[in-house]
């Protein structure tokens, strides 16, 4: 019986490893980068909220690009109070 169960246990472990890898290499780093880039955008906008500012525009583009990288992850805190929807705009 143990021999018959080995492939199932092996598949379960592979799934756990895959999920852990996705979390550690895609989800968490994506949200960490989003937090950093939006914090930088907020600081730049607070320091000089001038629509012609190249630094402000650059900060916006970086924040937008990091949002695009994480926007498909629609669960958890991004779904609270429609945060994902608010970030999209």
C-alpha cells in the first residue's frame, strides 16, 4: 500500500514546493516592489507636485509598471476595500 501512495505524496510535495516558490519568487517580491515604488511616488508628489516634473513622471511610470507586474494577483489585501480597483486608476 505504501508503494501505491508514494506518487500521490510526491505530487503533494511537488505542489507545496511549487506554491512556496511562486510565493517567494513572484508574489512577495512583486508586492514589496509595489510598496517601495508607490512610497517613492508619494514622496516625490509630496516634495514637488508639479505635473511637468520629470522626476514625478518617472516615479509615476515606475509605480505604474510595478503595479502592472502585480495587478493580476487578486486576493488578500488587494481585494480589501476595492484597493486593486483603486490602484488601477
